[in-house]
């Protein structure tokens, strides 16, 4: 990347953005995250819709388990409609293809095993800031005009709260979403606390106190999620969860498996370096850097099992940790020849998932400066480019009993 594309510090300092960063943040990491957090909307190069290959690969990996769950699910005979919810749907084709797959497979089963096929209702649920317009614009292209597979509706709200009336849903899925926490734990934002997360945007490799605070938040959040779904899912209904996770053997300080995967992950080294660059160039102060924390936590299978045990009301049928390769061999070879495009792809990935919260923290101009520095750092790390890295996921299928 060409360093001339970086905006000179003087012109950024003069911008309204920088002077007003304190004032422009009229929301809090602890109470209002649900108003800010979302994936980048639209369909351009930095949108989630164009940068969701990782979640698509995770979905591909978990599909056989989802199909197994549907195959063995109790059929609700006599119901006029079956109700499916995708919690944390975002935009793009992962949610649409999943709902389509569920409807098709269930239709086949009803056709083969019952007197008639019910109608289907699909609830696409995400935080209110999600780009539901883009999502719904994709609906007709997916199913064409000839056949109406299901009735679609959007449900805005946090999955850490109730979203549906009691015993409403037959199937709830949540794909690559539950590793997002409901808030940044309060001690992590308190500069007098031992859990103050200085110099890091995330918790991988952070101090024990920071990690403990995140782990506690994650535990509370998962229990809240399960308690809400326990109310909403009918007896015999299915809860299927795919979320980013870590192997059971790893302490939560090590969120990301092997050291290479950790170093290369979008939330770690390049992100911290980009913040450090802004700090060294005088574009942000330490407080602004240190109050930015990424609200994500990779749970272990044991942590997930414990939450189910505490919540009760579900019987776990499957609970697995699996690894997926970060990207294909062909893509890696392409990027090795062109590290600049690698840096850009990585920065776009970060924009797609973090731009809304980074902009809320820094304002649009400084955020763009951060992404440019991220891009430069990522493309400059040619050693990492040669390494094959992995993401970890946890897949759970449970039946409401
Ligand atoms: C990485 S995207 C996954 C999207 C889609 N399920 C997929 O597999 O491509 C994570 C989604 O979870 C949503 N999300 C995060 N926290 C949430 C919450 N508390 N309630 C509802 N949705 C949430 C985000 O807004 C985002 O759209």
C-alpha cells in the first residue's frame, strides 16, 4: 500500500472528527452496544455481504450436523405453519441459504411422512442497526417469482433478550453470531481497575483480570440467551448454534488456537499496531485507544456445556469444536504474489465487521485512517502471509425438552 494515501496528521487534527471525538461518542460500551453493533451494510467491497466467506465456510462445515438435526426432529403434525428464526442474521446469502435449506428439507419430510406440508414463516432477527433493507432486497433474487417458499419477517432486537412470544418457534438457528457479547464488561473500561485493557483492542494474550471479566460476561450472556430461547421454543423444537470458539484445552487468554492463527487474526497484532500508529502520530490519545475494546469472546465447549446445564430445558444432541482453514490455498498463493491486495482484503474484512463500532468510537475520518494503517500493517507482514491459519468454531444442536 502506498503510504501517501494516509492522510497527513495535521489535516486530520484540524478535522471536526478529531477535535470532537470525546463529544461525538454519546453512547456507552456497557449500556448501548446493541444500538451500535452491526456488520457493515450494503453490497460494496467493504460490506459484510461481500466479506462473509469465513462464516460461509463455517456454515458449510456445520451443514451436515444441521441436516442431521432436521432429519431427526419431531414433526409437528396438525400445525398450520412452522416457524423458523435466524438470530444474528446480518445480510448476505448465509442466512437466506440456511432458511431455504431448512424449508426445503422440512417440506420433503412432511411430504413423505405426513398428510400435508405446512406453510413456513421465517423470522430474520438481528440488532436494530442491521441493514435489513439489503437483506430483504436479496429475498426475491434468491427465490424467484414462481414459488413462495416461506413468509419472511424481520425481528429487530438483541438475542440476549426475549424476541418472540412463548412457545412460538419450532427451530431457532444462530450462525457465527453468539461470540459477540452484549457489552464490554465494566471493569475493562475503568482505568483504575486491574482489568483496564491497556494497549490492546481485544483479550487474546491480555492480563488475567481482563480475560476473567470477559469470561464472566460471556457466561452471563450465554445463560441469558438460553433462558430466552427456552421460553420461545416449543417442546421438541430445535436450537442450532454455530459460533466462533476455542478448543477445550486452551485457557481463555488463548482465544485462537495455535500461535500463528493468533498472530494473524483480524482482532490481534495488526489491529493493535494500527492503533499504536494512530497514537504515535498524535491522532488519538491513549485514553481513546485504550477505551476501544472488541466485544467478542471465543467460548470453549466446556463453557458452553456449563451454560446449558445451568439453564436447563434443553437436551444437547451435538456439541463439537472444529477448525476451518482461514482461506483456500489458491487464495493464499494469489495473495503471496500480491501482498497489497492481501492487506486490502484483510482490511475490508475488518471494515465489514468492525466499521460501525470503530466509527462510533472515532468518527468516520479517523476510522478510515485506522483501517488504512491496518491495511499497511497486514500487507507488510509477509511472513504471516505464508502461514496457513485456522478459525475455531463450536457447533451445538439441542432439543427443547
Ligand atoms: C458475523 S455476523 C453473522 C451473520 C450471519 N449469521 C452469517 O452467518 O453470515 C454476526 C451477526 O450477529 C449480530 N449480533 C451480534 N450481537 C447480537 C445480539 N446481541 N443480538 C442479535 N444479533 C447480534 C450482528 O449484528 C451480526 O449481524
